[in-house]
C-alpha cells in the first residue's frame, strides 16, 4: 500500500479533530481547484447538503479561482445558509492551509453571518 500524500494526511487529521468538537453542528466544507472554489454546508448526521455555493454556478457573482471569487462564494454561502436556517457551523478546510482563497472564503462567510 502506498503512503498517503501529505494533503490526504492533513485532510484526515483535520476531519478527525472536527468530529471530536463538532457538537452536532453542520460542517462547512471547502474544495479548491485550479479553476474554481466550492463550499457546502453538510449535516453529517443526516448525510445531506444543507447549502452550497461555488464560482461555477450559473449566475454567480464569483468567476474564477482568485481571492475575490472566494470571498464572493463565502458571501453567497452565508446567504444560502441563512435561508436554510443555519447560523453556526464548524469549518472544514480539508487538507488546504488556512491562507489565501480558503481564508478569504471563511472571512466572507463570517461577515455574512455564519459563526465558527
């Protein structure tokens, strides 16, 4: 069996820590690609997505994979979360470092009203 990549090891470590302190709160999961950024709020107990936003969606203000697009996605996600009745989440950065696009998305979601 091949060794896990450093990214995969970080992702597993972050997810394990989140499960320990989630306390029944939904999880805000972030995925970053070279062209887009995606975020969704997931209820792990029910196994379903409560709200989502990405720079890929049609009609989105966010275009591309830069910091400005990530901030726009964070604001859109906060609005979608409010509509779904979610105010408190745990932030799952995956294996990504909390810097750049991931940080911009998180700060915009906080400004939009999400607490984490």
